[in-house]
C-alpha cells in the first residue's frame, strides 16, 4: 500500500522540512509528491528530498506541459532521475489557462494535444534518442539529452476527464487526479482501466471543529471548482446541478455568495476532515474503491502541519 504526502507543507519553509522528510519512511509513508501553482516549483522540493532520504518515491503532481519547453522539462526530469534512480515519477499535466497564459504569458495550446506530444517527446528523450521532427503542437530540431537517465522515470498524466484518462491508459504509466470523493474513484478507475497506477491528491483537514473544516472547504471549492477544467470534471462526475448556484454567484463576481452556495454535502465528500484516525479511515475508503496512491495535502488549521503529517502516518514510531 502506498501512502503519500504533498510537500512543501503550507507555511513551512522548505529548509525546515529536512527532519520530517528524514523520518517519513519510518512512519509508513512511501511517497513524497510536489505541486506547482504559485509557490515552490515542482522540482526543487524533490531535489532536496532526494538528499534527505533514500527510500521515498518522489513524484511531481504536476509539472505543466506548457510553461517549460520540452527540452527544458526533459533536462530537469533527467537530473532528478539521476539523483533518485528508480524512485522518481514525472507527473505532467495541462494546468489551466489562468496559470499558462494569465501568469506566464504563454499561449494555451489545446491541452490534450500538448500533453500527448510532450509525453511522446519525453519517452524518446529519456531513451537517449535524438528527437528531430514535428509534433502537432510543436517542432523539435535535433535535441538529445547529454546524459539520458539510467533508469527512465515513469510518466503519469494529470487527468480529470475521459479523453485524458484514455490517453493515460494508452501511453502513460498512470494518471493523477484531484478534487474527487472516495465514491468518484470508481468512475475514474473504470475509465483508466486496470493495470495503470491511479494517484489522487486528497485534501485533508485534521480538526474536529466541523465548521472550521467546512469553511476551509467552502473557500477552496469555490476557488478551484469554478475553473473550467474542474467545472467540467464535476459535470462528468454528476455534480452540475449541486454546484450550479455556486458557479452562478462566482460568475457574477460575488465571491462570498459563491462560498455560501457550496453544499455541505459536497464539502464533506471532497474534503476529508475529523480526527487523525477519522481522516486515515476516510482516505482508506479511496484506496478501497480503486485508488493506488493517496497523496495527502494537509490543510492549515492553525496547528503545526509537521505534527499533522506525523499524526496522519499509517504507523507511528
């Protein structure tokens, strides 16, 4: 059984993670996964972790395929694969137009085509091949890694809907998903099929203050699930009607009304909360429904998140 943690922990300086990362394997964690939005980049926390621990599997969840050139992405991944041979998983994904165009000034190519092309390019680059030719979304001229990874990293795709899940099934080593309930795992797994790893970031709020947890959930759900990609994902999962009032208020510019319109049912389905024991049991329900790798994202409640990560371990020492 895999048990993963998202790093860096919110509000904890990257340099202060060393002691925690050094003990995670002894606590029963198997994986450490980074994220990339507007904080640390996806690679730096894992480069540090590769030197602080020799057991954990290290994964990016995820690196956007638009914000780095294919060659630059291959070089960063190859360097980390060299630091942690056989322990690195490269998770890539389409991200969002807000991040790609709004924050980085880069055209948002059709997500499926760009992700597919980057995946195919990386397979060739990691095999040590010279890549020279046209893909649908870019052209590469005579690129070869100076040193191909001795152990090529697995490549997983961020996938929220059937087309991307099917691409992951056909060409990747698995899929990474986000913002779903334990019950939703069955629907995603059915589309991905058996034999491919399914990982999911699970938002976990360790507190028995139910209203605090729900208020945190309201803010996050209103912020994330109004993004077009996540909105379409939850339409596919069957939540269009439940989330309609929230989306309407958000579109009208009334953020407070949008948060107030998030149904409690949706919060409790998508945000794991309760005591540490309760949270572990709820995460286990995801695994029971077909998830291979839970990636815990600890939400800040005012407590020390390093201690929260320790409390969520599947064994203690």
